[in-house]
C-alpha cells in the first residue's frame, strides 16, 4: 500500500517512508531511522515538537 501524508503523526506506523522536498527524494527509511538519521526530519521535529517513534 502507498499513501501520501503531510502529517508526520500519520506515518509513524509505516514500514518505510520516502521524504520528498522540492520534487526530489530528501530521505528514505523507517520512521525510526529517519528520526535518528535524517537532518530534514530532525529539524522539523525540533520545530514542531517530537513525534514518538
């Protein structure tokens, strides 16, 4: 199944996530991997408040 979301709270249970920015893939991995390793998601987590993974 594939779904698109702008809400990170909806993707925490996904098996695999691809983060798009400006029409290009900015990061990919499990929600946990992205939270731990992705600068893009780390910045949005700091801005928006932590989302539990």
